[in-house]
């Protein structure tokens, strides 16, 4: 029996690896999706793209592997075929400073997709997103300066989040 050399670099119980990044598996249309995502955010780019040759298990031209960055974070993606579908169990969280940013991103992402409750949506590729104001975390976590329960109550009534309404709810009845 041959023993494999399984050297790892470990610090305590933690293992050092080269990188950890999310991978998106699309039914098809990976290239269109990542080009769309890269067009939305600063500091974003397609790093590499490998297409399937003729005669392989996937249709010729399908994406076998893509590497891309959104706001500097690296992701991978590929076309996996009809057995793959996205669920809300995975979502991107896009944190915006202003209502104008929320409105613009929401409009682009829901084009061909569908809006959902509480700042969630699905884009035209089936990927779920949460478009949230950066102030939301502070409002939800600071009961000394405002009313997180009222923020949650207001948020649960919204589809696209309205920053002014959330702030007003936060300031009410603390």
C-alpha cells in the first residue's frame, strides 16, 4: 500500500491554505453573469476564463472555470449544467452608504430579476442579493441610541430598503 505525503502547514488546530473563496455554479451563462457583476462594482475584474472545447462533457464554449473579483474579493464560477440552481442559502450582501447607491444597485440587479422582501432580490441569473445600508448594522445593534425593534418592524414591511424610513424608525420611541 502506498502512503501519500499529506504535508500541511498548521498553527495550532488551524490549517494554512493558499486561499479560500466562494464558487458560483451556474446552469449556464456564467460569462454573462460575471461580466455583469464586474460592471457594477469598483475594483472588480475578470481574472481568467477557461471555455470547454468541442467533444467534452459540457457544450463547446461553456465556462469550465472563471476567476473574477468583486470589490477586490476573489470568486470562481463555472457552467455546471441543468442540475444546478441557486437558492437563498447563498447571497451576496452589498452594503451601500446612501439611498442613491441603494436605488441604483437595486435597479440594476432587479432588471430581469425579481425583488424580494427586506432588501433581498434575485438577479436575472438567479443569484440572491441583499442590498443594505451601512447604517443598518449600527441601528440594529445599538439600543442605547435608538430603537432596533422599530427598525426591524419597518424593515419587515419593505422590499427595497428605504434608509430615511429606517432612520426615522430608529429614532422613534427608544
